[in-house]
C-alpha cells in the first residue's frame, strides 16, 4: 500500500510540474496540487490508524 501511495504522489508531482511548465495548462497544475495533497492526507491518516 505504501508503494502505491508513493507512486501516486510522484505521479501528481509530475502532473503539477508539467502544468506549471506549460502556460496553457495551469489548470493541470491546480488539479495536480489538489490530488497530491489529498493523497498525502489519506496516506497520513491510514498510516496513523493502522499503527494503533
């Protein structure tokens, strides 16, 4: 599960970088940031709840 979350985080980071690199795709960068933060939050919550 941890590997899957890391792969998703890297994917969202790449999407964000591409969105900022190409001026017409700023919306892609915004989506990438939202997905990156969401995946990070889900991973953090699941990691903390599974440790109990």
